[in-house]
C-alpha cells in the first residue's frame, strides 16, 4: 500500500459528481474515484441509451400504424445489432473520453477503483480497472478536506431471483443483448419495466410483465396510471397482483411460477424491480455518516451529511432517482464547496418526471389524491388529446392530460399527461409551478399565446377547464 495522499476534495462517482470540478475550484487538489464506467447511470445504462432505443421503437410503431393515415407500409426487418451498435457506438466513446480527460487532463487525479471509508475523511481505494496511472490491484490511502459521495444506484434484484440461479438481465445489461429474443418476461411494474416493455415489443419481442402491484406505474396519478395499465394490457401479457415464488430454466425459456399458481415465461428474464443506492460497500459504518433504511445517505437541504465536510448528491442520497435532480443537486453542492459561507439549498418543490413508454407519461406537482390529502379544495380537468386539432391530425384516441388545481385560489397544483410528446407538453406547467404561485391557472392560460393548432393546446384547454372563482383567475 502506498503512503496516504491528501486532497482538498475527493469525489466518489463520475455521474453528476463529475460536474463538481468547476472553474471556481481551480487551484485545489482534487481526486476523482470511479470503479465502473465514467459518466454514471444516465450516460451508460439509463436515460440516454434507453431513449435512443425508445426512438427506434417509436419509428417501428409508426410504420406499423401507418395505415390509419392512408399510408400502406410494412416493417420488413429489425436489425437489432445495428440498433444496438448505433446506441453504444456513440455512448461508449463519450464515456471513454470522460475517463481519459480525468486521467490525462491534469485537472484531477483519477483513481479507477473502488473506494471504502476507513474513517470520516480517509478512504482506501483498490484499483480495479485498467487505463489509469495506478497499477491494477494496487491499494491506495487518500484523505480529503471535503468528500462528496455521488456513487449513484444499482439495480435491485429480489432474493427469489438470486436464489434460483437462473440467468437474468437488468437495465444495466439488457441493452447489450447479442441478439433479439423471441420472448421476454419482465419482473416489475414501474418506469424501467414500462420503457423496456415498449422497446422490445415494438422491435418484435413477445413481452410478458409480472408485478405484485394492482396496476402499473402506480407512483403516478391514479386515474392516468389506471388508464395506462389498461393500454398496457392491450399491448402485452400483463399479470398484476402476483409475485414470483420460484424460477426455473427450461429448455428454451425461463419459467416463473407465480403466487396465484399460474406461470409466465420468456427466453430472457429482465428484472426491473427498481434501483437501490450504491452505498452498501462504501465502509460508511466506519464514519459518522447516517443512512436511511433503504441505504440512502442522509443529507440536509444543502447536501451535507452528519459529518462536517462530507457531502452527498444524486441517487446515493436523493429520494428522486432522476438525472435532472442529480444535476440540480450537483450545481448546488458545487456552489457550496466553493462558497461555504453562502450555501445554496436544493429545491425539490416541483420535480418533474417522464416515462418514455407507449404512450409517454409525464408529471409534475401534486396528484389529485395528494392535493386532497393536503387539504386543498381540489378541482381537476381531464383534456383528451383527440379533442384538439393536432390530436385529430394524429388520430389519437387514448391521450389524456389532467390538470389539478385549487378551487379556492385558482392556483395550479399539478399536471399529469399520457400521450405523444407528454414529456415536452407539460414543460410550461413545470415553469409556471417553479416560478411561484403568483400566476393562477387561468392567467397562465390567457396570459400568453398558444400556437394554434399545436399540441400544446391540450394543456391550454385543461387549464381553462379548471373551475375557479372569477376573481382569482381570468375567464371561467
């Protein structure tokens, strides 16, 4: 083991944590530790590659649906390896470039290995990956005045799967399959399950979903989640309210025996039962850093842990496992590292989210049930995409946008959308909520132009459909 090396700042993780090396910290000695691939979940196994696959799936779906518009088209072939290689042929060089920049750029010292705390500000690092300036297998001790835990998350795999010994994939591995399977069984009913069900079914795979919940995407507004579950049942074999009690490898498929006595099988098993903070092997027990029951690091609103000088951000500590939240937290922590006397707090009031499935789902703010629980005089309006001019153009029959408001004040409380481009459609609502309560829902609708006949009229009409008193918000 080498002698202990001291740094002003040690960053563990190169997802959003990589952005902490800002010009304001120029002149400080900084170490970056990464035991996996550079760029974190989003770049390598999350947001970016999945959406590149989703876009290919949308193209395939559009071809299949073309006859609705008087266009005869056929999907002749899906070239899986070309689709896969288009994605990772772009992503892998970016990840490699990020690693090389940290290794050779001179701004930081890069340790390509796994870090474990041995005390509050001291870490032991085992070099587990080639490509850096440290010998593979070597062990190093480093200390830092400031340490940031930005280790992200990893897939959660239930014990029933691990104990079975059957081969399985997670979102970390399934996008690199050597060939497209004929069938897939997906264990889970959340965001990851919904997106991969769309991707693989659109590319020709027979998809079966198994979830213990009574519906899919249950974290979303109940009305829209129920509507989406119905659409999912029409597309795929969906089993709700059941759990896998045993798994076996058959001749050609993996078979799951379910808690109701039925079975579900597929050539490939995708475990999509959520992600868990990647903090289990950091040696936090040797520090004063506290964690929640689920492994998340406990932080205050500035990103500080219980140990002075130790911070955390992103999936390692946040209840919102979203890249835009991790980026927001990284900006705040970067500021706080450079300006300890002028701390900037996280703002988690209006965190939006989207599911890039078929159709898309998106949300921001309170659901109807949450607004009722908080005591608001709730008013809602559900606007169908198909009741607007652009909805006619798309021949849309399933799209819904639900606005939730406070009938007493006219305030907008939340927006929830299911349909084409939902993730983009709700952006004006995100902006309105984030800018504060001074503008009512009707003022938002009438205080600006809405391009006609753009799809944004779905949101405009939903806002105008909220029932609020005339004296708090324009036209009723």
